[in-house]
């Protein structure tokens, strides 16, 4: 993250982290309590009806007693990164200057741990405000290998999660993401290339290419986030630590023949030392 006391000037630090220099001087305006409540409701409506656009979500809010205009709903949805027809928030826009890699998983049979990892970012509403969650998942076992929370969408929290996963669990053969600027950035792809990991990226708008991470987000929100209404990032971090412990070790998945992610990961893992 940016360090004002560091020997490198701020302009150089922002360039390395691929952040806008102007963002260093931006002071965030607190979100009003009403907008926080609207954001929570929009998030719930979007999870239930991902095909709803601005007008339908506005109508749902009005049915719930919230007089809100289309433009304001549009503003909040843009702030959240939510768009209709996609069962996930589109939180990061592609950077046209970044290299886009081909999708490598089509018709591939994924049956063992560390064959394919995947990652994505989702929006996390809190009682007052919001943050973002990135997770690194093993595709075959659905095991969450690492995760991070951040109040901004810069690349550093994504690279931190990736480096932790590699440090603890070794390297996958292929790493799959969407085309968001965090994942196409050199800071992220250089870690993959440096570790000899194949890079795969979903086709534009192809949410189904990363469907298992999408299902993880639904589980996280319905089984934890929306039940807890965390008051701060620190509270969310503590709560999600407990949830992911439960998710990996105790939550049985129908798609895994009612086994846990830990069980599948360890029984299909090649004979490689794991640090975790």
C-alpha cells in the first residue's frame, strides 16, 4: 500500500501499484445511512434476481417502501459494480493496455487438487459502508486457499492473497480469473508467470466460466454476510475467518458427493508438501 514516509516518492509508488496519483489525495465522503440500507437491499435483490436491471430493482425497492428514483438506483449499482444479466457483480473493468489471456479450461476434466485455481472479487455490504473480498479457490475441491478484504479495488490485496496461497499450498497448473484489471495487471500476472503457472481468463461476460467461485459468493453472503451485518472491516475479517474455517472443514457439498472441501483437497492432492 502507499506509504507517505517511504523513500520512494508518492508518484513512483502509485505507478508501481498501478494506482491513479489523484486518488492519493482523495478524501472519501461517508455513505449516508439511507444509502447504506439501500445498498444492502440492492445486494439481496441482485443475489435473488441477478437478471433484474435498474428499473426492476427500483420497483422492488418501492414495493419495500423505499421511494427512490431510477437515477439514484443506477448510481448505487455502479458504485457496487452490479449489472443485470450477470449472476455476479462486475467489480473491475478491463484495462485495454493489459494483455488478455485465452480461456484454457474448455472441455478440460478437472479432477484433482492444485490442477486449477480460480479467483474473483465480490462486494461485501456492512452495517455502515462496504468493502471488497477476493478469494483464491481450488477448482476441484472448492477449497478456499486464501482470501483478503480491502476498502479499495487496487491490485495489492489480490496479489497478497495469491502469494499466501502459493506459499501455503504450492502452485496450480492453471490459474483462472475474469478479465478484471486487477487480474490482468502485470503485478498479478508476473507472479503467475514467475511460478510457471498457466494463465486462463474467462471470455467477456462469460460468468459461467468461473461458476464455482460464483457459488462461493452466494454461500458467503447468504450464510454469513447477510446474517451478521458486520459493523467494520475488522469485524468482517474476524467473522469470515470463522466462516471459511467452517466452509473448508465442515460444510458438505452436494457436488462433492457430500464431502467437505478439505476432504476432497487432501485426498486428490498430488504428493507435494503443503505448508498449511
